[in-house]
């Protein structure tokens, strides 16, 4: 009896997963807006070539979109009390690139392509523009109508989180511990503000480094301390070795105790994640393959489909 119950539950879960993914599909816009993906790609490529900080911004934008209300472009809505206005999202960027892509698409196919799909495609193309893996992602997401600042902090991961808390946060979005390790590889590009990590060390009265977080390499901490000396609002590269290249250097940095955040270093400190970090550090192709899988999963977190949500006319406000 108990096993029949378990079997039934598994069948219900499987069928709901299938229904959800059945509503997103590869080339969703093939008939309604065949140029959609090309227009996003061209916009991202040209923005990234004139401003190399763009790929990092677009990739992080997807993460912050998907973890709050699902991947529904709720992060783009402007207003005093929306997600975008929350201090937790203050350092996000790339919004103007999304608007540019949306404007180009609206010329050819008005009110057809969701901002949620544009955010996901732009993040995908940003990784490619930075030399990372080419990923095919399903489309058909619809835009959310709800965007509330108070939803941000409970859903976004802070840099002081323990591994357990990170695993719980990912698991609440249907993402595994492997997805956590692989998607953290996003920190192979982009930059971060000093105040996001400068609590890991301090300068003593003689100007020497005092290490607070022992999981950080001494000489790396010293470099960071110098880079951040004049202001905590400065930014440094997430990856001190190959900062604008989307590669597996992030994992080699972790092995060398050069993770920028405590949450990065934590992946190397714990038995549950260390082995995968080491595998990814030594095998770029394996990172690319796993990235494709985990990225698609991230881009499908809590998506709205069918009659849910809407197709926004402007990405920064609901219709
Ligand atoms: C797992 C826990 C994570 C934590 C605690 C975390 C935290 C942060 C923080 C604090 C910053 C610096 C923001 C700033 O100062 O401007 C940052 C930057 C960044 N994060 Fe994460 N992050 C995490 C996971 C992810 C994931 C899953 C992705 C994407 C898949 C991602 C992509 C990025 C990118 C690309 C940047 C650089 C942004 C830029 O250049 O503007 N992060 N992250």
C-alpha cells in the first residue's frame, strides 16, 4: 500500500515536470518571431564588445531574476518598491542591454517575445561572448506581473551563507548541490565591490594585513586589501587570473584558496563539494558540459507559461 502511494506521488511529480517543460520549447519563436534569438545575440555581442563589463552583468541579472519569483523578468520592473529597488539588487546592471534587445524585437514582432526570455537568452549569449560554452535553451517564458522588494532578501544568497544554507537555497529552487558548484563557476567573469568581501581581512595599525577568514590565501588577501584601500565602493575582478574569459579558472582559483567570497571558498572547504571543484578545475570540457545542463535548469526556475503572466510591451513596467 505504502509503495503504491510512493509510486503515485512519483508519477504525479513526473507528469507535473513534463507539463511544465512541455510549455517551454526550443525555438518557441520560430513561427511568431524568427529573428528573436538573432536580435538578442547581436545586441549582446555589440554591447559586450564596446563594454567588457556587460557579460558579467547580464549573467548575474538572470540569477537574481530567477531566484525571486522565478525567471519572469520581475527584476526589471522599475518603481519604489519593486525588486529592482531593493539594496540587494543595487549593484545589478545590464538593464539597458535588455531594453535595447526588446526595442529591436518590438520593431519586427510587437508584443510577442517576453522580457523573461530576453533576460535568459542575453545571459546565455553573454557567456558565449566571453568565450564560454554555447548553450541551447528552451523559450516560451512569460513575464511576471508581481515584483516586490521584500521578496529579494529572503531569496538571494548572501556572501556570509554557510554551505548548508546555500544548498537549502538552491534546493528550494529545484537546483542540486552539483548545480550550486557548477553555477558558482559564473564567478569566472565579472567584478565585485570591495564591500562584498572586505570583511574577510583587515589592515592593522601598522598597515599590515590581518586575515580574518583563514580560508583565504594570504598574498591574495594582501592584493585585495591594496586594491580596496582607497574605497570600499571600488570593484575588483572576480577571477584574478583570466577575468574576462569564461573558463574553468574559477575552480583552480578555489584550489589556490583564491575564492573572492567566503561562499566561494566554502565549496573547497567541504567534503560534499570539494571533489567536484577539483574535477572541474582539471577538466574544462566537463565544466562546459555541466554548465550547459545547470544553466538550462537555472533558466527554467519557476517559469510562467501558458495563460500565466503576460508579454510585456516595455521590460521595465507591467502592461
Ligand atoms: C552561490 C552563491 C552566490 C553568491 C553568494 C553570490 C554573490 C555575489 C556577489 C556579492 C557579487 C558582487 C556584486 C557586486 O559587488 O557588484 C557577485 C557577482 C557576480 N555573480 Fe554571484 N553569487 C552567487 C552565485 C552566482 C550565480 C549562481 C551566478 C550566475 C549563474 C552568479 C553570477 C555572478 C556574476 C557574473 C557576478 C559579476 C557581476 C558583475 O560583473 O557585475 N553568482 N555574486
